[in-house]
C-alpha cells in the first residue's frame, strides 16, 4: 500500500541520516574516517533489515483491486487476432 511505502521510505531515510551524522561526529572526534564509513554502513544494513522485508506494519492499508472481468466472445476473438503485416512491394 502507499502509506506503507511512505513509512518505509521515511524510516530508511531517517536511519541513514542519523547514522551519517553519528558516523561523521564520531569519525571527526577520533580522526578516523574508517569509523564514519563503518557506522554509515551499519545504518544502511539496519535500514535495509527494517524496510525491505514485507513487515505487517507496512501492509495495514491494502489496496482494493477491481474484480476480474471476463471478456465477451466477440471481444475475445478480436483480441486473439494478430494484426496483419503489410509486405514491402
């Protein structure tokens, strides 16, 4: 559903942003750029774990689909016909 997609996107972006800020600050304090990368990658992994699987919290508002409609016999025959190709003369 669309609300679940929006929630997943907000969670994903929020975790990435928070981990980037924390990683930058920690890397700046320790003067180690590697820690910044590790923290951002850990935030990315956590956000993927929370947003990629179809958790029930993302499926609370399912879409209502239209029922399947059968084609009439006239429409079926017209849909089954292949368009004629014109030969090059």
